[in-house]
């Protein structure tokens, strides 16, 4: 029996549903998801293995115009993912007209098409928010470009048409041996996933600039054969004024953060943990080359 294998990068603007799509494809949450844009900062590798194919997906940060050095590093991650990919899945959010930034999306299409080296599948996400007629009009519109191998309307959050998208991807892959064992769904460490869970909860619980100004570092991760695992994490902020916001009055905000993060971490690890959170200030870390390297941005895997 022939076996297909290849790398697929999921790319698009912030908040179009890239992480939700990867989680739907894998039927397991490995990418954090929040309603706020720019939640994903680093590419996340997820592996889908079936009897006749293995697809290595790369969930990438949203494409933004850089305002910080961090954004430039995120764009580097996207470009690396495009280079590594055998197939590109370009994801658009069609939920409302104002959300579709036509000029930006056309620019993305133009840049990708000019490369001419990668087959592109266009996935129109959140079609459950528009009528069937509107969805078909959009499919017809983008098919007329004649630059996509397929245009697939999907709703990642409800798993609509995700299987069809997978089959379109498989049709474009080459035959080859599997790169990973069948039971591996990602190559990222537990430390990485734990730090991402804490960051997800910061996005959910805090407002304004706070989520975008924070980074999470796992300082200690002790697995214990008896009793709870011990995890110590540092929440990095950019300014002294942000530290008391994270902590909250009488420590209530960080206590709540610790509770909700610990619960999700325990569900992910399937064991009890003791979670310790501390807040540290690293001035303007988003524009500091050394700090970004320390946090793992721009480091070649």
C-alpha cells in the first residue's frame, strides 16, 4: 500500500482560526486558542498519522506588520515554515465583511503566488457564520484566481469539512516513509505546553496590553513518582507598572491565574501539579535581541 508524507504550513492573518484548525485536525488541543489576535507566537508542530499518510502540520503566528522586534521574529518563523512546507494551507476568516481585510489578504496571496514553488490550498474558515450562497460566491471568486490547488469552505470550530481539507492535502503529498512514530502527536516538550497554557490563561484573564507584554518561562519542572509534580514559572512583563496588575489587589489576580492554569495543566498532563508563579520585569523585552533569543525566538530548531 502506498504511503504519503509531507510538511504542511497553516498561514494567515491573526485570529483567523489557524490554531483552532490544527486542534480540529489532530482531534486534540496542542495549540492555545483565545479570541485575541497574536496568541500564537512560535510555530507549533502537530503530527497526523493514519494508515496511508502522515502529515506534519506547522501552526504559525499571524502575519502582522512588525511593530516590535518580536513581530519580526514571528515573521521569520512564518517564512521558515513556508520554506519547510511541501504544501501551504492559506486560511481566511469569512465571518463578516469588515473582518476580511481584502488588501492585506490580496497582498498575502500575491506574495505567495510569486514564489510559485509551493502548492497552495485556500481554506475559507467560519463559513457557518454566513449563508451557503455567500460561501459559494466566495469559493467561486477565489477559484477564479486559478492559483489554488483547491478552495475549501470549512468551519474549524465545529469540524465542518475538515476531513475534506485533509484529503485535499493528502492528494498533493508525495509518497515516502513516515518521519515520526505513529504515537507521536508533537515534538514539543511538556515544558513548552505548560508555558503556553499559562500564557493562554493570561490572554483570557487580563485586558489591554498586558497579554501582549508577557512571556512565560518554566524555571523548574520536577516530576515526582509520589505526590504532585512541582512547576515553577516566571511571568515576564515589560514595565514595573505591569507587575502589580498581574498580581492584583492582595494577590487575588495571580491566585486566580494560578488556579485556572493549574487545572488546565493537570488535564493536559493527566496528573496533579503544584504550580508556583512569580512575576519579573524585563524592560522592553519585545525589542531586546538577547531577551528574545533567551525566550526562544529566532532560534533555529
